[in-house]
C-alpha cells in the first residue's frame, strides 16, 4: 500500500517526507526512495495556509527514463527565505530537461524532487514580506533546474527569478516565454556579440548590430523563434535561419532574411556554395548534434559560436582549423532579464510562439512532442482550467 508520512511543519525542526514506490502510472502516490530534509523557520501547518495538503504533480521516477507519471504528493512549503508559493496555471516542457540529471548530476543533485517543467506561469499564494510580491500577484519565471519544476498544481519559485507577468499575454503565452526568451536574450546579448541597447532604440547600437551576420539553427523552435525576433528587433540585417521545409515562411515572418532547409542540404553544403558570402560572424546553435558540427563550416575566421546544447569545440570537425570564439552555457534565471523581456512583449516588439496547448492529464503528449523536435514554438501544459 502506498503511503506518505504526515506533514507537520515545526519551528526550527526538520521534517522528512518519505515516498514509498508504487506502480508507474497516473493517479498513484509516487515513490522514489528519497527523503527531503529541510529546516522550517516558522511554526505552521499546511492547513493554516488555506490550501490543499496534497496536489497533483508530474514526476520522473527514473532519471534514466523519460517515462513520466501523474501522482499525488504533498503541497510544498516555503522554507528558504526567498521562496514564494505559487499556484500554477501553465508550464511548458523544455527539450532535453528529462536528461539534465544525467548530464549534470553535480548540479541537479540526488535530492531534487523530480518534477519537470521549469517554465512557470501562475498566481502568488504566499510570499516573504520583503519580497515585493503579494498574494494574488500574477507572475512568471524560469525556475532553476536543480529545484522542482512547475508541472504541478503548486510550486516554489524564488524572488530573484520572479516577475509580474506581461499584461497583454494569456496564461499559455506567459508560460511559453521564460526559458526560451531568457535563453535567446542571454545568448545573443550577454554571451554573444550583439548590443542590447539597440532594443531600446539606441541608433548607434543598432548600426553596430546591422554589421553582424547571424545564423540560427532550429530557428523555428521555442528558443530559435525568440532569437530571430530579438535579433531582428536589435537591427541584425543578415539573419540566416536553419529550418525544415515547412517553416521557411514562418521564420521569415519573424524577421529572418534567408533560410536554409536542412532537409535539402547541410549547413556546410550551404556555406560551400558561396564561400565568400556565406561566412557568418555569429552562429547561435539551438539544437546541437550535426547542426552544430556543420555550423563550423559557416562561421568565419575570428567569428563566434554560442551553443545552448553542446560544447562547440567538442563538435569541431577535424578539417576545420580556423580560430573561433566559442562557448556553451546554461541560462541564469534572472528576473531582471525577464522583466526586460516583459517590456518588449508589452510594447509589441516580440511575441511568444505556441505550437499547441494540452490539458494537464495529457502531459505525456507534450513532453513526447518536444523531445521529438517536431514542435514549432512551445508546447504548453494547461495545469489549471484558467488558461
């Protein structure tokens, strides 16, 4: 018989929630033989918060498998001084997130409650008095990858991650934004050579950016579609988008000036057709694999490759000897950067792109589609009926 130990919060004590393993299918209590030990700074019980003591959550019981289950687990209780309890309205899968625990075990850790969905759109339930947030605030965030995500009815975010959501977006559009927009923004402007001042109307910055040619792989995807819009808004005048045969018009509508159909030719073959004009200043890789390998043939001597999927140097072809500045990085979930993006959204300069919206009980379809690479834009999981 499945069990969950009773949950009581006691001042300056430690509580332990133990989950006992059950069958791997939906609507069963989850167990993965782990325990959560956290200090409790305030004497209170879950019931005193006037919210349920348990909630539905999507869980990944085995980090070596993409199998997900819908389970009933305790509602989380804020214990960190910056933690905000949020009622989740929607979340969005991120390609690769089900492998993060394998790829970065030291960062993710063994004690993470394995709830995926680091994109959060929801309403504040409780917040620290000094946080600037209050009950009822509508917020969004990218939750740090080493903490439980938002594929649950309630989740915990931290104050530096959270911002008030854009007033002109639906809940689904809000959930489609954090990870993709932050990844694109930080890749182009924090790690890449583009000047972000151009987004605020700085003509000199826009002129500078106009002289930088840019190639984006997987340009129709969640991150890629944001990168196309942001780069175009920042003044990039030559923007090459690598997409499939059905997405050429889509990315041109977002601001791409050229497209490469990867089904017809590789990036290397495209570059070889006109070696003089097809040497690119800046490559932003959103997919890794052969696209990243082939990107080395298109980047110019002294150019830049930024990848959010793999270390570029590990994917350098043996016959490519040119000197290139390259890096792989993981985004930092900064609310201040997300607030900048909020301004662009409310001004109508950019917009999230949604592939589809599924109900909470159809979560498996959402993750399957994202992992397959078939999504054009973000797939949204509707956690509550308010989306």
